[in-house]
C-alpha cells in the first residue's frame, strides 16, 4: 500500500490528516479508505492528541469524490455471479466503508474538517462525520449520486438532515446540485468560511484553542452531544449528569478552578 496517499502529521497536541493525491484532486480509492481507518485508530491510541484536522493536499480540492479510474478487483471477482450474491457483496463493501467513516465520528477527540476546495459525493459525506467544518472561499459541495442512479450511501442521507435540516438535505440530495461555500455557511453545513490562504492557519488556531481546554471535559462534551442526536432529552440529561460527575472528580477541575478565576492559563493533564 502507498501510505503516502494519506499523511499523518503530529503537531504537539494536534493531529493533521491529509488526503494526499493532489494529482487526482484527492479522489478516494480503496487504499485511501483503508489508510484513513488505520490512521484514525493510530491517533486514538495516542493519549496526547486532543484535536484532529482533516484536509486535502493542494488548493484544488478537499477531495473530488471516488476515483473511478481505479482497478476494481471486486467487480471482476463478481462477474458471472447471481444478482443476490452481487447485492450482498456490495452491501458488505458499503458497510465496511461506513464503519471507517464512523471512526471519525466516534473518536473521543474533536475532528475539524478544513475543506480546501471541492468536496464531492463520498468526500462531502466524509466532512459530515467531522465535528466542525471550516471551508475556503473556493469550496464547493455536492452529493451528485442521484445523477448516477445511486443514493449517498456513506451517511449522507442520515447525517446531512441532522446538520442542515430535513428540507434542505432533501433538496441537495434529490437534485445533486452544487453549492458554494457561502451558501454552505448560510444553511449551517460549514461553521466558517475563510480565504483559501488563511484556511490552514485558522484551522490550526481553532484546534489549538480546543486542545488548551480540559481534555476530559471536551471528550465528555463530544460524547454527550453525539448521544443527543439519537436519544430523548431526558436520557441525554442523565448522561450529561453522569459525565460531569466524572469530570468533577478529576484533577483537571482543581487546575481549572485554581487558574481560570485569576485569568491564568490552566495546564490540563487529562486526569
């Protein structure tokens, strides 16, 4: 496997993941999917990482969708098989990729997408598993699957409505149309839009700002907010109380209360 298709850089408490295929507009192939899964697991095993940035190499695209030029051994293997066998194989392939995407959502630390250009199809869906989305002014977004006779199958039909609302999500998915960065901000798809030359810098500043906070509290907050998408308010309140009861017993709380009221910078250890 060419591991340089996905780069991992550790900058202090921030991990930067870069899809590194600029000559292909960072289009995703099987190796990229596998490497993304490996990298996120590697980061999760490193207790010093407090924030992740996910981006694409170059200025042309965050990622321009699937790489349709790749040699698809699965398709060749299934030639001559019955429709039932082919359908099951396709289902299992999609579920495996969905699970890789979900790793970004489930990892305890916040993930920031720095979207530097086009985010199309499966790669727009990749941004949806991130906690915060920042975009360059030249970013464009689209889920054009219906134009190919398909549906978004890597979480688009599930996560997009939760982010922008059901009506806008249906409009974007049913039409497959492209929207630009400013419209994406207006509908809540991205948090902030920056000039392309400032995107990386701003993503790092935000990542460092988050990393400076109590890591136990940030992780518990992410977990509680993720739970809120699929639970009742009452169940969420119980989970929130449980998580904060754990935080209240930590040394980080002592550190925070001893420094914050005096406008001093706490040195959180995550314990």
